[in-house]
């Protein structure tokens, strides 16, 4: 790579300019480096020239990167892309037309003209030459609990926030703590590991409070986070702490980052994402903070599923490990046997004329369940309700992040009350896949109210159920519940299946054995007794320094 001239610094990018298409092409994926045309035509003049190619159906111009995102009905040939660059000065990035309105909106927000001055100003801070005299970790949430995760890495020169989640069902502490160190200096970067609310749901709340760093996430995570955050705001109202317009302001300040590509996010701080296998776009986060390597696993799994590949192996040079422990006290049953057990119960329910109710998380688990039903050839009407509808379309818009996409032709997407009434008036032999996964809200409550009293029906739960949620209470034996002021006696069959997107105890130990060196270990994201026991086991069996921190604990690393 031969790049002449002095670079400019725009956000995380060291930017060079050239009119040579082949040079721009050859530098794709170079760490920290962005090469673009010095004088691209204005978008309004470029569009007619681009639309001369009949494959192009949409175009989004990004002045920050000099790229134009082209939605095409067929892939462009290299010569066609080069021709567009020569005519317009915009470097084409080709994408399929989205199946989802959310993805379309996200593409527009990620190429907004409002971004350039924001990134230009951020670049001045990110590319300063500094020395980190000290480094501390502040645990703001997600310690000895599942939910509301937030971890702050901060030094005398930089501040990086790893996730900022929410626990909607927790009346005492919905969001991580906004500790003094979070307010003391500007936060350079907010890194969102994946879209689940317990990791992303508090990010708009921060923005509403005036804490507006650049945000880093994979492309699917950006779209899915917008979907979940908007739903959270609509359902929770003022309790969410933010309005819908704040969500889009967050997206406008977000930078899509692919897997395994280093990017500079703060002075002398480098970020790399690794596939976590937890849901589409989820990642383990490796931060090189000066000379200290920090690996934050977030939620991950070492099991390959129909939807996703298993997590990447850990990177080298890990000095600090922040690791989840959701199932650190359990061994998951064999995945194929568990799927067969689930399918048998589905078929048994259908054969006796009952309705199968599958409550599920909107993102990841729902698409996996659709693939399982598809692969086992279950021949019954499948009705999809709640957020799962749009989440499935978002996942289908990013095929490069999944192994397969569910066949949506055989699914009845339910949008209107009339459709629900039709199903409820004649339930019979059918499957209802609906949110929420922990039975805390959404359409599932109406289905429980209307169908829960019939012993022919089945409630098949496949996901983690947090303490005090309705799902956990039902699994613990509660059979009389209240829905919208109506007392419901549950007579339907209730079963639980482990199709987890989290690693189990053997998987955690396998992951630990693959680490090089002797990292200091912090165990988070698990119930109190599980976190503490796993931290003790790590210390006793490996000799590594390990602990289960409390929320608001602060540790000096150097």
C-alpha cells in the first residue's frame, strides 16, 4: 500500500485521498485507514449517473467515508463498480435491498450529512498522542445479576464504556449506575456487544442525559438495537428515560464495525470485535488500552446452531478477562436431543388438537426456533407475533452474519388484532411464536389469558428466565396468574427446554484453557451465588486472580 500526502483524521479513521480506484480497493480492511476520492460529485448529480446501471434500486451517500451504499437486485461486477467510482468519485458498497423498514432507516441514518462535523470533531480527540498513566475498571451494572450490564474502562486520557443495558422488570434499578467517573470526563466510545436490552437498552437513556459518545457495533446490532430500544420506549413510556427521537440520534453517532478488524476508538485505544455466536451480529470485545489487553466476552456460546456459528477462539495478549457466568453452574443437555424432545412435544400437542405457544426472545432465539420447525418438517400453521416479525426481517437483511435465514413464505405474520382474534376463535392445531421471551409483556400475555386454561395446549419455554419474571414463576410451579386484571388458572402443559445462546460450565472452562498468559479475571452476568462460586473455582483451580465484583466496584489495573 503506497499512500502519499498528509492524512486527515475523521472519527476513528486516518483518511487519505486518491483518484485511483484500485488503490481504494486494495486498502479495504486496512486497520485505522480510510482512502477516498478527494472531490466526489454531489449526491444529486451522482444519482442519475449511478441509476444508469439498472441493477441499482437505492443509494445512500456517506460523506464521512466517501462510500455510497448501493442496493442492487443483482451483484455488480468489478468493472461496473469501478465505472461508478470514475464517474462520480463515490466508492460503491453493494448491499441487497433490505427486507426490513428498520434496516432502510438505519442505512439512511448512517449516511446522514449530520455525521461529518461530529466525526471531524471526534477525530481531533481520538488521534491525540497520549500516555495512559493509570487504568481503572468501574463495574456499573450486571454484577451478580443478569441484566443492566455496564463496564467503564477509564484512564487519565480516555474513557470507553462496554455496554449500557437495562433491566425493564427491575423497579429499583432499571439501568446501570451513572457513577461519578462516568460524568467526570467525556466518554470517548460506547461499545454495544449485541442488541439484547440487558446490554443495549440503557444507551438511549445515556444520550437523553447528554452523554453522547461515538457508538461502535456491528451492522445487525445497530438495526436490532434500534428495533428493541424503540419497543422499550413505547412499552415503558416515561420509565424508559428516553424518547423515540433519541434512538435515532444514537444511530447517527454509530460506526458499523465488522468482525476481526481493528479500529481506533480513543487516544491509544484500539477495538476489535470477534464473533460471539450469541445472536446475529453479537461480539466479544477486545480492547487494547495502551499496552493492556482487555477481553470482554459479553454473552457467548461455543455451540454451533442452525442460525449461527459458534464463538471465535479468544485472541492473544489478554491481561484482563471480563467473562459471563449465566450458566456457570450447569451442563447443557445434548442440543440435538433437546431439539427432538421439543419437536416431540410440539407434535404431541398438535395431535391432540392443541395449540403450541412458544414464547421467545424476538432476536436470535425466534429465528432459531423457526429453523428447527422447518428442518423437522413440522406441518402446521405457524403464526408469528410481536417484535419477532420485524426482527426476522432484519436478520434476513444481513445474510453474511448468519448460517441460514428462515423461510418466511410459510409463516403467518400477525399485525392486526383481527388476525389474533381469528386464531383465538379457532385455536386448534397451530403454533404461535410470540414475544416476550420471559413472559413479562407483549402478545404472550393475551395468549396465556385466552388459551392458558385448556389442558390440550402447551406452553414450551426455551430461554433463560430471570428471577421474579412471570416465566420463572411459572417454571417454579405458579399456576394462577393475573393478566390485565383477569385471574387465569393455567391448565395447559408447561415444559422447559435448554436451547441456550449462552455457554455452559464445561464450555467456560474450555474457553479459559484456550487463553494464553495469566489474565486477571472478573466474573459477571450471572446470579449472585453462581458468579461467586465460579470466581472461587477459577482462583482455586488455575491460580489466576479472580473475583465476582459488585455493582459500583472499581479496580485499578495499572
